[in-house]
C-alpha cells in the first residue's frame, strides 16, 4: 500500500497537470474547451512517482461536461470564426433610472450572465406589490433578460408602464414589472408551455400578458413592450407594441430603427388591464379605452452579424435621443475601445474600406464567472450606462430640443415647448459575438 506521502504527491501532480492544462487553454486559440485539449493529448497518459506508476488517464475515452473554458484573447476573432462551425452568443447589459432619481452607474446597471440567472427575476409569481423592493430602480419602466430554456438562445426586452393610470389610483409599475417577471420565467422553462419553436417573442408576450391578467396582485394598469428572442444561429425576432423600440447598429451605421405604434401624439399602443369597476363606469359614460393585445405588435426578423450592437429602450430614451445620437455614442464607445475598428480595405476578396468588428470584441465583452451583478468595464455595460446617462442629461436640458420637443413643434406650432422630456429610462444593450463552437 502506498504511503500517505505517495498519495499526497499524487494529488499534487494531479493539481499540477490541471494547472498546466488550464494555462495552455487560456493561451492557445485552438484550445477552446477541455474536450479539445484531451483530443490533442496522447491516448494514454501515465503518471509515476519514484519510478512506480501511480495512475493513468485514457484521454481518448474521457468525457467532459459541455461547460466551455473560453480563451478571451481569441474568443471571437474573425480568424477563429473562419476555422469551422460557429455559434452566436449575446453579451447583454442594462442601465436604468427612475424619473426624478439620479443615475448611479454602479447600482443602476445590470450585466447578464447566462450561467447564473437568479438575479434576473424579481420574486415569486403573484407578488407584484410584495416584491417592489427587489425591482430595479427604473420607476414605471422595466426590463428582463433570460435564457431560452437550454437552447443557448436568449430572450430580452423592455416595458414602459403607461403613466396615465396614476390618475385612476393605479400604479402602472406593477403591470410593467410583473409582465417582465412572467416573461423571463416563461422563457427559462421553454419549450414547456409554448406552441412555437423556436421561441417567438409574440407568444412570449402573450404568455406574460395572460399571467398578468390572472394575477390579482396587479389590479390594473398598462404598458408598451418591445420584446426579442435571439438564437445561436444569429436570428433576431422582435415583437414591438407601442413607442418603446430598438436600433440595430452595424459597421458604424443604423441598419434598422423600429417605428413607433401610436393612436395619436403621445398616445402609444398599449397592453391594458382594466379593473371591473372601471369597465362599468366607462360603459355608463361611453368611454372607450385603448387596449391592444400582443397580436397587435409589429413583428420583424433580422439576421445578425458578428459585431452588431442592439439598443432596446423605453421612450424615456427615444424622446430625448435620436437614432443618430445613439449611433454616435455607440461609435465613440466601440471604436474608441477596439470593439469596432476601421478597415481601410486592401482589395483582397473584394474588401473595401469601412468599419468591422475588432479582433478583441469577444475579450472586451466577455463575462466571466457565475455572478450576474455588473462587474464594470465591459463594452455592453459601459455603452448601456453611456446611453442611459445621455438620455438622462438630455431630458433636463432646456437648451437642446430633443425628438419629443421637435415633434411637439411639428404638430403644435404655437406651443412654446423646449428642451427634453423627463421620464423613466431603461436601456438594454446587446453586443453580438460569433464564436467557434
């Protein structure tokens, strides 16, 4: 029987081999997972101590869990992508600020990590009021980000509670936050409870809406919604209802800008839950309330590319920043830090000058570990804070007329409206990364 010293040495040698493999994986662009490492080792490795074999590893038959060890330096370079099969991943962060509150870039920021989704949801079902303290400090606006079951895809979106409900004694924040809560939980359970595959954002919105309608802790309220799903094949599907919306940015240009759905100026399409007492009153006085359903949402599909940036936001952003404003902020952040780079073009393969994804995009957006708290410094996080902060500043700037003020002047020439529009703000930024499988 080997001595205790022999066993100790055995464990030391095991730890040493593990450390060597981990270091090699972090340095080699080709070694992207434990499975890849083992495939490049000899079929059998024997470890000996003082000339006596202690144990051996059959690398050819060793199986490893699907968890990936990523090499950040080569995680998503175009060279690595070109070598074989790839998948799309999504680096997501959010920033938010309630009306009349300061934007704290640390506390008012959320960074999504698909390993740990416990921080995404507010609390148990049917507990809208009881979970107010657990909500993000985003006022009547809300957001969610979550995994789509075990597919590798993600679902995310923003909602904006319709402030007019306050006049009826109802807090629209309960509706908006609960809607996000239910959608996030439903997406995590996919495909259970769904009729379509892959997950369609309109069906996800419908499930969340149905849950809110049945939730007695949400007495009433209304909200706009801009909801999306994204697959590992790079397909983005969006259901947009109302005047929240999104931008798709590519190669330093606005590729797509979602149009707002409105009945009239500042009267967006909206999901609504009307208390029975109000339905009776409205019937007596002949009042007709706007009340759309998820079937009324605009549906669009988009094929994403490596380096695309998506900006989903409530009207607290779009009333104060134009698409060009948002592009300018994204361009400064991505070009300034190497997420995008200028490509002068060399004529090879028909390449011309322009902007493309940088070699270090994966590194700059990578979220290590299993914590879903914002850790600072990631491109998606700093861009989300930058856009939210710019919208916040513009909302209180009386010298600069934002999109809302310009629309007022266009529709009502005699109105003396200047500056921004103070409102709740939520922005979700997604950086698209194509990486080797």
